[in-house]
């Protein structure tokens, strides 16, 4: 997949998601990734089209952003949008800004 992000940027995004938003990742996988039974989700890749999670220790689940991203600054907004949509689908209250 194409990516407008450098390898360092991808690593930083993955680290931030896994260190600070692991619970949000699981909600995204359950609500937007079609895996409501997932028990764990680790951000494993990010590109212009989607964010990819490794769930339950092995399966890869790609969740499309809904639009092609062209710069790193768009990732935060895209993740928040996925999180809020996932909460809505799962009937969970969304927290405030991340």
C-alpha cells in the first residue's frame, strides 16, 4: 500500500497508538473492523488508505480511513473519527478529544 508517511512517522504513530490508545484500538477493531469478538488489538501499520491492527496475537485487520490521507497531521483526526464511529456502532459512549 502507498503511504505519504516516512518509516519513522509510521513507527511513532504505532508507538503512540499502542502506548496511549490500546483500548481505543480494540474498540475500532470491534466496531469498524468487523471483529466484535476480538480481545486484543495492536496497531501494526498505517498507510494512506487504512490503519492495520494485529488482533488476538495474529490476525491482521485493516480498517479504512474513509478517505486517502496525504499528511501525518490527518492521522489523529482520522483515528478519532474511527473511534467515535466504532463507539456509535457498539453503543458505547465516546470519550472526549484524544
